[in-house]
């Protein structure tokens, strides 16, 4: 089969799987809609378990499309929001209000406190410009965000109410009608975070992300366990769970962290209806969903009548939970929840590589709390970032599982080839490996020539014969049957088989013979850690509760097994083709064996079947990922697959007919001849290492990732005898495994190991002092340079504890100055062992003669072949006399800088005391009766005092030295600020006899700007002071202070 046709097959299978999934989602949505209607109509009388069972059994035939439409409209456009914030929807072009929640006027403090007059207009109504509700800085930020294509990238935007100055986080997203603004109050105690400071949110999750990324791959369970612990530490909910969605849409709790007094839900499975398809769609739109209080009365969203339909709340953080979900939460004792969606790449094979892969919902991270709980947006933002990293890790694990599945397919092909070599079909159930190794099952059976061979958990012989008869009667026209529920497949004896046999896959290997695989019910695979797992416990199944969901799930799957995967069915059908081609129907009489001569048509059909089997086997061998070659009885090559050609560079046409001994290296010639000689006598050797020659340098030849291999190809082969119909050996088939890369890597590793030993033991002066520690703290190596530097011999240092015996605070070993130095060393080494990056430390110790040695210690990880950290490798960089002098100068400079900082701190502290007295006097003056002129003088004094206070409080000296200062932003009068600047330099002006000419227009007194007036005063007064200092002190000297409007 060509690769082109193979791709078409994969695409067809993928399209078929996608079609099945789409159909399942549509059917499940209809069931969800019916359940919602049942709940709305029955309320208190609603029996959850019965409703699920009824709706699934009755399917969707009695649910109208209008019912589904109404249900979806209510889920996505319910016009209700939670009361912890308020919502405003505006037109993207002109920012006119289109809709708002009823609590918006009160929350934004827009409602008048007094009885409004007739002339008063409402501050918030349809058509209001939303920018008029907020201070200018926040309004400008909203307008800027609206012009960005992806508005959510700028969330959150900090805005302040224009009337009260109350801060809010504005969280924006676009919908079909315009722009939706979710407004959440900011706690005054919290430091506000905007999109520009989103890095602070990421830092909240940094520790958790580091933990996730440090885990070894291949263990999804551990990954989930670590995540729930980290999320619990981050947000502080009573219970944190990871839900995973299975192929049939049902879910499972795969990890949990909860308060000790709460009942565990780990291992709980629940039906697909527990999280409706509509909710899953919403989780894809809004990755983090918070419910603060499920008992809180929802707030209605009122909207302009000109809007064609209710507002879409899919992406709103405030969307209110529907009644069914609120009831479910209340029954669980969870008042608040936080749900984060985990998405991974869609595994469709038919997606174009150039296109971005679609995403699918892998599962949810769910947090529950027994009391109302609000998580501020920055922390939710951090959680979203953490879950994105978790999703990337899960995606890698899923891809790894897919690769393992591909590997399983190759192993299955090997098993099939091995089964083909058996003399009779009976060998596939009596020898090892057998048919149960082919696919995951609980039992298997072979029904051949009216005899039965049973393996594992199977029906009784009589029941299998009845199954065979039913298959012949109702499925005689097909080649087999696969089902996860014999009851749903219509088998009348399914109830008699019970839970032991629910699913079955069977194929016909002749007109009357069958091969069976059986699976038990799904519930056998499920173990819930909950306290109420006993079926005899009488829980109230009518309540919507995890326990009743689990009960409902068990009810749904009690007659159902795990489904048969496509890859399993492919393996089963391949085995069917192989067996059908090698068997012939026989009719055996108990007294005489009468062989019916098949008709011409039957013989033609069998020839066709044999040709199909032959083609399948040729395809399997040709496309195998391992080299396969065969020789005839003269030891000449008569088979050579594409992998062998790729490795050696010898094409099939070139290889056929050549003596096999000519294709191997001289050192392998005798080994090959002996192996072939034994095989032609019927003795099959295993795991024989041979070296194949290379013939030419073709583009198809394999290269290592890091270096081309120019040596021979090293292959481990198994010899299999090829026999004719009379059981005579007529050739040998060799199945190999390429181990060249492993051998070359191992040889180079051994070479490097030898080089390493030579370097460590070399007395060369160019090699720096080196020592090593294992993961238990023992010193493993102490090289020649280290011996010379410390005076401690290698045998005195190795195999001793590095801290306490080699480096000590006592008189033996290499003594360090104090216990703090030893502690710093321990911290550094423990960090390296824990997986941190290589690090450096200035470090000193006394040698055996008492001389103090200072050096820069570089510590690096030691890693074994499996990637595990097994210790620390250390280099000492000993400074030259020049460098030591430079270091001494640096230390003196640092000490001088520290001394200056201490003096500055003292001056700053002493200045604060008189400043406090000035502030007090200003307060007293402000509370007394002053005339207009006195008030102006007091205001000038206050502005000067505030400027001085700000200068005194400037602690970031490094930023000041780099000409960088943080600026505040507030509204101020420009005229007042300029007058203060003039007052500050008047004394200097008189002393220098330099007159200041003020050229300030009258309108300056009425100009209001947004900015940092205190920094402006500071800069202008410094500039004016310098101008006065450098102006000659003459009677007519002047400095003009002029304002120009650019």
C-alpha cells in the first residue's frame, strides 16, 4: 500500500471519529435540554437519578428542536449576573450604553441621595457615554483598549468612579452586539494591578509553575496531584479537584486536595449530563469561571429594546449560574466555586499542518468552598496562567500516550507475525503470547471445528455456542461484530450473562468458526474513594449530588463495558485476515472424515482471500520500523525490506541474490555463518549481534541528531526458520533491531569517562581545583589542583561527608570562617540537587598551613544517562593578586557606599521630626479662621512641605542615580505650582541680587493638568536655582521665568 493511500485511510478514520463525536454532542445536548426542562417543571419533585436513566434510555426522540433552542438561549443569554460586580455593554464605535445590570447605578454610586428634581437626568441610561462615568485616566484607557483587536489582552483596566473615586477592575470582551465591560470592585487593601503589571500576577503562580515543570514526564496522576496542592495553596478553597473527561463524555475525579473533615470525591465518575455540553462550550469561551455565592440573588441585565436578542453572557466573568447548577452546589455544601478549563490540541489527523490546531476540553480544575468567597481578578489571572502551563504539560503527556499507542501497534504487528507462524489456529489460545495479549480484554475464546478453547472470564461453553448461532442468524452477512453492550446490540441472552460479560468483539475466521474477545462491565474498572460506595447504602438519589451522580453513572454503565478502540479493532481485523487465508472449511463425520471439494467459486474466493493476506503481510514487513531480511538455503539474500535498505544504503535490487556473509563486517562473518547453519538445521538463535556494512552515502541514510555515524550498522537479530508444507527448512528470516546509536553513544561515553579520569588525576597547572559531591553529601572526587590548594590529600577527602568532615568549622579538614559560610554552601548545593540552575558563590577557607584562600565557587549539576541529578560538580576560580586587589577595592567602595547610605538614612530620619511639626502647625492654621491671602500663603506652605516630604521619602537611590523616578498622577493647578517654584528661590534671588522676571499669563491660574506636580516643582526649582547661581551678580542682572503655550 502506498503512503498516499495510507494517509487517506487515516483521514477517513479521523473524519469518521469526528462525525461520531459531533453526533454524540448533539444527542447529549438534547438530553441536557430535556433534563433542564424536567428540573424547571418539577423543582422539588425532581428525581435526578431516574431522570438521567429515563432520558438516556428514551434517547432524544421526544424532544423538540424549539426546546433545545430555548435551553441554549437560557444558558448563553440568561440576562442574569452575579451581584459581586456590575455589567455595562456599550457600542464599540461611540461607547454609548446598550445595556447594564440593575445594580450598576448603585455600585458606581451614580444614584442621587436626595429626592431628584424634575430637571435631573439619570447618570446611567441607554445612550449615555460610558466614559463620562469614570475619571479621565480610566476613560482614556477604556477607549485605547477598544481600539485593540484582542481587547482581553489588556485586562484588567483600572478605572475610578468620577463621583466617588471608587476603584474598579474593568474586564472587557467583545460580543456580537458590541463591547461588554465587567466591573469588579477593588479592595482598598490590595495593590491595584493593571495589564502593564500583569507580570506581578504571573509571579503569584511562579512557584507552582516551577513545581509542575520540574516533574518527570510519563505520570499524569502525579502531575494532577501536584496541581491540586499548588492551586489549593494559591487560592485557599476547601476542596480542589481535577476532573477528566473520557471519550464517551462522562467525567472522573482524578486528583483531589480537600479539608480533612470533608468527604473525598477522588475516583468518582459521573454521567455526561452532570456538566452539560452547553456549559462545556462556555468553559471554552471563559477559561476561569467564579461563583462567589450560589445563594446570592442574581441581578437582571436591562438592555435597549433596539437589540434584536438578549445579550450574550458567554464571556462574562459575572454570568449567573443557572438554577440546576446552583442547586447541585448547595446539595454538595459548596457555596462558592472557581472552575478553570484545561484545553489541549485536538488530535485530528486531517487538520492541515499549516493551520492552527483546534483545541478541545480535556478536563476542569474545580475549587469548592463552604462559605462565600471572592478571588480578585489578578489572582484569577495567575490561576489562568498556571492552568495554561498545566494544559501544555497535559498536552505533552497525551502526545506521549499517542506515541506509546503507535509503539503498541508495532508490537501488535510483531505479535501477528508470530501468530502467523503457528501450525494451527489453536496455537493462538494455547501458547504465549495469545489472543488476550493482542487487545485489552477480560477473556477470549476460539470456536473452531465445533470445539471451544477458553481464556480468562468468558461465558459458559453452551452460552458461547448460542452466541455463535445468534451471530450466524442475525449477522451472517458481516465479518464480525464489536459492541460495548450485548444488551443494546439485541442479544437476547445478555441479561443471563450478567455483569461478567457485557462487551464483545468477534470475527469470523471461516463460515462457521469464530474468535471472541470479552469485556466485563465498566463499573468493575471504577473505584471511588468516597465514604458511601456501598450499593446497599440508602442515599437520597433524587438530590443532585456527587453521590447520586455516581449512582446514576453506575446505573447507566451497569450493562456496558469499556468501548473498543479503533487501534484494537484494526489489530483484530488484521488477525482475522491472516487466519481466514490459512484455514479451510471441513465437514467431519464422527465415523468417516468426508472432505467436501470446494466449488470453483469457493476456490477463487479463497485465492482472493489468500492474496489479500499475502499483500497484508508483505505490507507489514515492507513498512516495518525494524530491518527484516531473509536468505534461502544457500545463504543468499531473497528478502530485504525498506528499513534494511535505509540503514545500509543497499537497495532491494542490489541486495537480492548476494551472499549474506558479504553484507556483514569481517568480524561478524563467522557469527553469521554459524547462525545460518544452525537455523537451516532447525535451531533458531536469538539476540545475536552482527555488524552490517554500509554501501554508499545516500540521502536516505540515517544520521544521528548530533553527528553522522560513519561506522558499521550494529543490529541485534533473531533467526526464524522458513518451512515448506512438509515442514522442511527452506530458508531463514532475520528480524533485527538497530542498536547502532546506543552502541556508539555508549562507546563515546566510555571514552569520555576515560578522558574525565585522566583530567581529574592530571597534575597539569592549567586544570583548576575540582571536587565533586554525590546526592547524599559524600565527597567523590578531590583532584590534584585541589590537593595543592588546600593541602588536604585526595584519600583524606574522598568518601567523607563534604560538610562536616571536609569543609568544617573545626580544626580538621578545610576550615571555613564561620557557620554562616557553611550554611551558604549547603543552601547552594541543596538547590543544585533540587534541580536549580548552576550557580556561583564567593567562598573562602583556611588551608592546612592556616593560610586563608579566597575563590569563586562554580557549582553544576551531575546528571546520569537517564537524566537524574546524582550530585554536584564544583570548580574553584582562585583570583590572581591583581584581581584580589580589585576585589579589595570593590569591598572598600561598597563599605563606603553603605556608610553613606547609613548617614543618609540618619539625616532622613532626623528631618522627618521637624517636618511632622510643620504639618501639625499647618493643620492648626487650616482649622483656624484665615482671610483669603492667609489661605493662599498656607496653601503655598503645604505644597512646599509636600515636596520636601516626597524628597525625604525617596529611598530608591539606584533609580535616582540612573535618572529614573516613579511618577504619580493627579489633577493639579499649574498656576499654584509655578508660584511655589518662585517662592522657593526668592531668598537666593535676594542674596545673589539677581532679579526674577515673572512672565506668566493670567490664564495659567485656571489651567488644570494631570501629572505629578511635586516632581514638576522639584525639577523647575532646581533649574531656576542653577540659573540664579550661574547668573553674574550685578545690579541689573535678571532671570526671566516665562510660560509659553506650544
